[in-house]
């Protein structure tokens, strides 16, 4: 197949979906829902778990870091705390990542998607060398997109919303991959407010100005910066609990994968 990025081994399939999100955003529940959806719709997918410290997963992973790296032993062997243990485990796994890519390549014709769950502590993946190595290994072989999971009810507060969007922006900046803002928990709070804030920064500024602790100049400058950021991304509302938005999610992934093929 022709390759958008001109790399000889580049394939159109499967699309890699890296799922990241703040702790508590509902990443694991959403992964489970996405896996159920692919089973129900007969979509062929692989599931990969990159969290070495997770005790139990609600879904079956085809590729699991825990099969290769024993997190507790890494902690003991290198005398590390929990975060150092997760980071070192990810480093060890990253050194073998070419094997992981080969496994996916061998099955590529039969796979539509690879869903990738990342460690609960988001920065361990997004700010580590191994996270960058793994992301780069995916992105140089397959179309790759990042699904950034947002806790929608918590983001109704303008301050939290802006912090969350700035974090999402930093991920876009670091990975340089198509980013899908995945507004989760819409069964609790619809994400309409977020769409309005992203569409028109003056609406956001009006909402933010009711918060006296906010520095208005900073808010105005940041909302202008974010306005440019919003122009470059796609968003979708989902509920991992009710299952709303799954079709829309995969449609958005397809559109982002197209964008990847054209741009990267
Ligand atoms: P980790 O990677 O394990 O840290 O995942 P996470 O902390 O990002 O989220 P988790 O899936 O553990 O969900 C956190 C809480 O949010 C749990 O109590 C979930 O039941 C709840 N939750 C997740 N998705 C939804 C949703 O769509 N709607 C509602 N109402 N609750 C949700």
C-alpha cells in the first residue's frame, strides 16, 4: 500500500489507538467498553496492556507487559518505589518493543485496531523516554492516534477544563500524533459545554471570568492559544458505563487515521 510518510514498511492497518488519561478519567472502564464493542461488532482488534502494576484487568489483553516484566521484582531488584518501578518496567519492555511490533505485523492483515492501555500515572508514559520510544515505534510502522480521555463532569469547572486542555495540548506537542479528545462519563454530564467553549473562546472567557481567583489576562491569553490547539483536533463524547458514543469514537479514529496517512 502507498504510504503517507514514505516509509517502505509502512502499513495502513491496523490503526493503533493509544489510550491516555488522568487517573480517574475512566481509562480502564473505557478500554473495557471499547473491547466489548469490537467483539459485538465483529471488529478485529488486539488489546495491549502497558501498565505493569495493574492487579486485574476487566478485559483480556493479547499483549501484556506483565507477561514479560515482573513489576514487584523490578522494584526489589533496583530498590525502587512504585513510580520508579513502573518506569523501569516500561524501560525494560521498551528495549524489546521491536518484537511486539513484529507480532502485530505478522497479524496485521487480520487486524483493524490495536487498543493500547497505558499506565494509570499518565506522566510515566507521556513524559518518559520509553513512552516516546514505544509511541515512535508504533507511529513509524502503523497509523497511530492518541485518545485522550477527559473526565467530563470534573471538567465543567473552567479552571479544571483549562488545565486538562493544556495537558492534552502538551501531549499533542510531544507525540505530534492526531489527538482525539474523548469526553468520557457523558451519562453524568453532557459534553456540550466543552464543545461550546472550544468553538468560541469568548464563551469560555465569560465562564472563566465568574471565577475571581482567575487572572483574567492569563485566561485570555491561554484561551487564544487553546483556540489554535482546538483547530487541530477532533473530539467525541462517550460513556464507558452506558456505552454511548462507541460508533462515533471509532468513526473519529478512522478520520484521525486518514489524517495521519495524509500528514505524517
Ligand atoms: P486507571 O488507569 O486504572 O487509573 O483508570 P482510571 O482511574 O482512569 O479510571 P477507572 O476506569 O478506574 O474509572 C474511575 C471511576 O470512574 C470508576 O469509579 C468508574 O466506575 C467511573 N467511570 C468510568 N467511566 C465512567 C462513565 O462513563 N460514566 C460514569 N458515570 N462513571 C464512569
